[in-house]
């Protein structure tokens, strides 16, 4: 508790405030961790994990590790959790965990194993000779950041370089795993243009959510059940005689032939025969 | 607060993460529980560092964060590959090697 110790040395109120903050964070992190394994949606799990990570970052800061506190927020809460959210969005937000037990009695066994493991851990912690926090020694450098930098680039320089190799390997592995070979050749621009000409529908498709074969203002929109909606045509167009009679639902080619017979160009808008 | 409290809290969080790995079926959630266990270890490392008054524990926690980031990148890429092949992120559906 080197840094925080210096900050908190002196009055009793600092100690009380730190204890209060610790217990609040303790309850928050344990509650969020329990909620994380209990809620069914993956997005809610990610949010709960963010709460735990922020609580832990605050605890690092309280224990004299401001560098780790900021790395925790930037790398874990910022980058890793965003990566999790990206993958959740790719795989499907609405996918819920199944509640059924595939192995009989698995939850009970997991609970018993967890209780036993917890008892062993707490007994070990209780028997270990854990003393109070000692103030930082002079070997740590002037502050937390320079002390860490000295350690990383002198004592731990080889592990540091190995983590560099690990990160490059991980990036290459992710690229290899996420790569997908094309089974068909990529269509050229010419082929795309020819395909569009053959389809007989030159104008851009209406945007998503618009149920219409044409995007002119006088054509009624198609409702999801196939009927037309008169509400979608401006009321000004009908008295002026320009509104199209509601077409029945026909395949697009046939309907285009009818409009061509009637002498009306299938232009999107701006007709002159008003 | 003495480091004992922090170590006890890290033990509790580690056990909760272990239970999550054992009982959850969604591979992404299992990954998050593994991250929770790694974070609990980091908390213990930082507590031990403050107990001994040196920074070695903080350096180890820093390395744990680096390794965890690499693990998440590769693990999520594997998850995407499995999802692309089997259209499911549940660990019960990846059972081709099951006896």
C-alpha cells in the first residue's frame, strides 16, 4: 500500500473512508459476479463483468497500483469487454442460455465442488502468514510507474519480450481462424452491371422496411400481407388524377409490362402528364 | 484494509468464476467467467505486492493481463469459427469428438 499509504497516512477518517469504500466495492463485485453466473443473457453477463472489473480497478488504486488500475480500465473494460460484446452481437444478442441440465446433477456437483474448493482456499489464506501492508521500500523508485518500468525492463525483460512474441502469435492465430476462403470467384463490376440489367429493375432497391415494388411517390406501398395501403399515397395526387390505381400483387416483370403498355414510363418521379 | 481482506475477496471471486465455468452452457459466458477468475488472481497478486511492499506482484499482474488479452483474442476467433460451422455457441453442440 505504498502510494495509498502515503496518501492515507494521518487521520483516522481516511482509514474509515477506505474501509467503507472497500466494503461497498466488495459487496458490489461479489453481487455482480453472482449476477453474472445467474442471468441468462450474454449481454447482461458482459455488463455485470464490467461492474466487477471497475470495482477491481478501484481496489488496485486503493492498494497503491494506479498504473494497473488504469490498465484494468483501458485494456479490460475498454478493449476486452468490447471484443466480447462484438462477438455477442455477431453470434446473436437474443440467444439465451438453455436452462436444461445435460448432465444429471451437474449443478449440484458444481455447487459442492465450489464449496469444497472455497473452504480449502479460505483455510489456506487463514493459515498463511499474511501480514499487514508494508510501506514501499526505496528500491521501488520514486513512484509506482517508474518503479514498474524499472522492474519490467531489467528483471523481467525476458518475459516481457516473450509476451511480445505471444501477442504476435495471438494476432496471427486470430487472423488464420477468422479467415474464410472464397468458394466462388468475386464478381467483377461488369458482371454486376449485367446482372442488374437482366433483372429488369434498374433503379436502386427501396430501403429496408419499405414494402414496395417501385419507389415513386404515386405508387402505394405494399403491406406485409400483400395488399396495398392508400395511406402511403399523398392525398394531393388523387384529385389531380396522377395517382396510380392500386395494383394487384403481381410478379415484377408482368407489372412492368403493364405500365409500359399504358405509356407510363417507370421513372421514379417527376411525371409530366398531370 | 489489510491484504487478507483482498485475498479473501479474490478467493470468493475465483470460486464464483469457477462455478460459472462449470454450470454455464454458452461458450461466451464461459469465457467471461474465465476472465473473472483471471481478475481474481490479479487482485491477489496486487494484494501480495502491497503486503510485501515491492512491485513484483504488480508486474506479474500486468503479465497476466497481457496473456489474458491474447487468450481472449484467440478464444473468440475459435468461437467464431465454431459458430460459422455449427450455427451455435453452446458447448453442448460441439460434440463431434464425444465417445
